């Protein structure tokens, strides 16, 4: 009797999931894959779907989502820009809600020492508030230094608000958090690990790294709060990454990204007038793009796709996790086959063997289409950069994989400026000279066991 009851219960749950898959309109291939998993892996198939398979966009919270009726241009009025920049700016305004802004000062910060020197310099100037959110916030020298700075700034009357990801910063101790709260820091986790919410929150992570100081200076990019950016890693060696310091109108938009997440984790509404009148700080045009499983469109994926498909001369990409879906893979192949100089700079070492095998499983089709792949040998290259045609640079938190596009909360900054992009291009080519160029003939000589590992990892690529 119990057996019959359990079978009926299982079939009822499976039927409900099938109905959800059909109603929510996910890709046919994805629907078929989940149907096979649910009906061929008893219990395990359902558990796996509940953890990583559900379409959160079907139940989006609309925390920071633009109106679908948004038809305005994404560029400031009366600004002359190329048709390509105008189209990308318009795309971002419609899919993410942010317009491009002029009068910004933008500096790229390479690796941890330069980045944290600039961050602490800016934090010392805070007079009103400091907003921080990080995917990984690890205890160590940096965390202790921040603790001392927070304590001093709170005595000066500065409000400090901190968001940390509940899974990415899982190692953050209760003692450290209690010290933050005791001194007056307002701190909240984003979707913390809780048994009752295990299936609803585990797969959706806040991967953003944002600091805003008094609405005047902001930072974003790939660097987390971790001593490995200063001391390196025993296994991988030195960690290399790229960050941005922004002054000007774009700081307001980055703060809006933070405030949307702050409302989600704290339940607090308006925090009052926290943005001052911002004067022009430089000559750069900058546009913020954010995406999340709560937004209707996969905004950053669309931006990457648009940059690649609209390129006239070159597209250079630095990213540790290039596990493209079909649309990005086709875009890269088509661009290379049509004569665009497409180059990928990828870390030769990885912090995950399974992810590394999955990344390498895409090398053969990319190499066959003419994409140039450079493997960076020194340490771990964690930067997320895309530059094109001496006019567009994207730096931020988003990888080129399904997780970043559909399951993570991400943010990138696009800089539309020739001088800045040319500097990034020089830096990219300099790193390529330090790297190993991978040819198709060399790649085809890899052992069959590597091919097997890549094939297995590719199956799991949608959930990595």
C-alpha cells in the first residue's frame, strides 16, 4: 500500500513539473533533457530539477526590471555616436533600464594590489555612506583592514551597508559578522543557505561586485574580497583580474543596482536622498547593464551577442569560463568565418577541473571556425572583458556561460570610448604575448581520455 502511495506521489510531482516545463516555455532541447532525467532517474531527477532546473524568470520578482514599453534611445540626447554604439546602447536601455551617461572618469585597475589600493583610497574619503556587495567575502588581511576602516568611518557618521552572497561567502564566520553588526554596519546575506529554502535558493547566486562611495565613486569588475588577490593561491598561483573605478553619472546607476538588491535582502524601501548632484568627472561615456534570473531578458547575454555580431574588425575576449550556449557559439563562429579577428584569452589553469573540461570541450568548433585561442599560463586569469573595434569595452562580473546569463545576478559596465578601448587592447595583446597560442592541429593531438572528460563535462555545462 505504501509503495503504491509513493508511486502515485512521485507521478503527481513529475506530472506537475512536466506541466510547468511546458507552460513556462523553456527551450525544447532543455525540456526534453529534463523529461528524460525525471522519468529515468527515480527521485534524483526531480531533486536535480528542483535545485538547478526551474525557470525563475517565469516567476520574476521585478526588482530592477525596465518596462517592456521602454522605447526611448539609450544615449543622451543630441549625442553623436556610431550606429553600432547607438544600437547597443538602445538595447541595454530596453533590456536592463539604464541609459548611457557622459562625463565619466574611468580607470581600469589590473590585479588585486592596484585595485584594493584604489578602493581603500576611495573608502577613506567617505563622508555619508559606503555601499558594498560581494559574491565572495573571505576573512583575512583584507577583511580585517575593512573592519578597522568601517569602525573608524562609523564613528565619523558614515553609514555602511554590506551585502554578501549566502553561498559564495559561506565561510564568513559568525564572529566576524557579529563584529560588523556591533559596530553599526548594516549587513545582510543574499539568499543564505537554509534547509527550508534549499531547493528555491541554492542555484541563484548574487555574483555582483559593487562598491559605491557617497554616490561619487564606484567600483565594479571581477575582484572579490579575498587575500588570494594579494598573496596568490597555493595551487593556482597568482590571481589576475580586472576592475573599474568610475566617477561621474554612471555611479548613480551602479548604486541603483545595489539598492535594488538591498531592498530584496533587507526589506527596506527608500533610503532617502543618497545621490548628490554629480558634476562631470571626465569625458568617457559609460553604460551599466545588469541581469538576473528575475529580469525578463537575459540582458548581458544579449549585449555580448550584439557586440560579437556587430563587430567590423575585431572582438577580443578575456574570460575564465567560456562555456557558450548555442547563440554565443554561433556568433563567435560566424564572426570568425566572416573575417573578424576573434581572439579568446583563457587561463590555462582552472579552479575547477569539471569547468575546465567543459570550457575545453568547445575549443575544437571554435578553432575550426578560425577563432584564435590563447592560454594564459601564469596563475589564474579571472578577468571578464570584451573589447571591440577600438570603440567598446565591457568589464564586469559576468562569465560567458549559462549560469551567468540565466541563474546569477550580474553587472557589467560598458565604456564607449576609443582611447580607453585602445588601452585595453594593448593590455590584451600584451597578455597574449605571454600566453600559449593553441592551434587546431595541436588540440587534435590530445589524448582520448581528455576527449572523454570533455564530452562528459559538456553534458553538465548547462548547470555549471
